[in-house]
């Protein structure tokens, strides 16, 4: 069956019978603290809760440093600023994990059009060179 974008087929199940959205746990890392990673480190700098389409979107901005990256025969450190989008907030900091870090329940963004729209918003408002989705 072909469905035009923005329409719901007549045979769609009632809202109460639809499959619930997938949610995952997102562990909030401390901001402005380096996290050691393979070949360097990253530093989450801020968490942003953005109203988006009647929901609340969570994204984190930060800085990544690759201490030794080799390209064309030279090895130099590289760095860039990023945004990571865990998804829509379903339940904010509802528990703590075994390391005593807060955990939120989020719904990841999978729709390509929605991802592009979110990327556009983040690129216009944040000084980042990459946007990644959880």
C-alpha cells in the first residue's frame, strides 16, 4: 500500500493499539571533565533541553581531541566540536547508575527528515562541526 507523506492509511490501528516508541537509557556525564578515549579524549561541555515539535529534545555539545592523527605522512593532533543527540526526553534523570551518574530515558531520533531538521537547528545555534545521533 502506498501512503503519501503526512497521511495515515485508513487501516492504521487506533493510537492505543500502536506499538510504543523505543526508549533507551542515556547516562549523563559530568560536564567540563575530560573523558579518556582511544587516541585522545572528549569533553562534554553542556547539555541542552530544547523544545521541539511539542516535545523536549536532549543534545550535548562538547570538544573532541585526537592526540595523534596521521594523514599524508604527517601526524598531528586534531580537534573538533560536536553535538550528540540522544533523543526526546521521556523521563528526566529517573535513576542513578552504578557509578552514581544520573540516567534519563530517551527516545532516539530515527527519521532522516527529522534528523536533518534537528541538525539544521543545532548548526545554526551552536559552534559545532559535527552532529551525531545516538
